[in-house]
């Protein structure tokens, strides 16, 4: 957006700094997953369909952004989107985690695989 | 008209306009979950899922709720006020240490070659590449992710943190403030 306004230029993107930098993900409590596995599966079927829709009908998808983000429509139509992938490889996540530990922002490596469960994703997306 | 007929007519007059408002009356008896969103472009898949009817098609109603801050969201999820929350990888790593009983079930994307998020500098800035960022005054949110990216950027340029001037927590809330700060020369760069 800053670039589009002519106020800035990009010195290095997240991808330049850490390739495929993983941002955020969706989570449920363990209790909710145990009690409502079908609901979670349905949510993820819808979410993965949305990923496909955004990928294959990008301009149509972007039209929904102003309603929720309050970002001006012209900006919503040109801003860069993330590459949508529901299941990131564990090695990619651990590499990112390793940097945090190496730079002293976290004490030690944790087994993050215990915090991730791709089994609710629809077939073929993990 | 009998009393029964009158009652039926009144009920129909009330029920028909309400069918679009209340899913159960419209035949939509799908389960509903409350899902957090952060009013960002990065939540595009959630917005598309709702607006294009993709969640309904999958057999579920999704009610989006805005809550600011990962801690607040986590508290809401653990209390059961919110069903699904959003979390960064860095925060997930921290929660792994504390063994918080949650599971991440899907990521919401990663950076790629066309990503525009990153270190933005003023249009006419003297800084050209990561190799010449000595002294760079860079404002960031101060999050673990931002710190990691700044530290890695310095390393790629051949510098240490002492060679640049990060302003943790100095990231404004909106693009106009970013723009003003860059144009005023008060800051050289943002992570955004």
C-alpha cells in the first residue's frame, strides 16, 4: 500500500529475508476437537475451497476485502496476497523456529508437531 | 375468518420475512461456529468462504468475530467464547513450551516471490540493499516474528543488531501514519 502511494519502496520482502515465511494459522482447543471433529472437518472443507477460490478467481475474491478490512477498494485490488497452503511442511516451521532460538528470542527448540494436527484437513490437502 | 385462520395468517406474515434473517427458519439448520478474524487482507479466505457460501456448502455456518491481540483471542478460545482462533507460528512455539491444549489445524499462507510485505524504506532513501543498512532506523511491532525478521535481515546484510537502530513497538496502526513517518524523515524503514 505504501508503495502504491509512492511513499516507499521495498528493501527486502519477508520472502527475501526468510523464504516462504509462514505467518498465521487457525486453531481450536483440544476439547473442541475431541467433541466436534465433524464440525472442524466441515470448516476446513470450506476453508480449503476458499483457498482454491482465491487462487483461481483472485479478482473476484478481492472484491470482498473492503467490507471486512476497511482498506480502500483500489488498494484491496492490488495488494499482494499470501500463497495459501493449509499444511506447511514441518521442516519449514522448524527452520523458522530455529532462527528464533538462534537469535535468543526463545530459550530452546520445542516439539511443535504436538501443537499441529493436519488430520482434520480434507483428503489431498495435506 | 376463523380465529385459527387469522392466527395462521399472522404467523405467516411474521415468519416469511424472517426466513432470510434466521437460518433455522430458512431451512439452514447447519451448526454455527464463531471464528476470529483480524480485519486484514491476510484473512481473505475467511471472507471469501462466508461471502461465496463455501462454508455453508461444506455444511457449516461461520460467524466471524473481530478481536484484537493474540492473547485476547487465546483467552476467548480457552474460555469457549470463540471456537477458532488465529495464531502466528512464533506464538505457537511459545505455547508449545507451556503445553497449552490447542491444535493448529490449518495455516493461512506464506510469503512468496511476489510478497510485498517486508522492510519498506522511504522512496528516496539512501539505503539500497541489505548490505548497506548500517544505521537504519527501523520501526516494528516488536513481536517475536518482527524481531526475528529484522535480526535475520541484518545478518543477511552482514550486520549485527547493534549496527541498526530498531524501534520496537514503534509501528503505527495504519498506512497513512506509516506514510507520514517516512515522509517526515523521522524513521527510515518499517516492517509491514
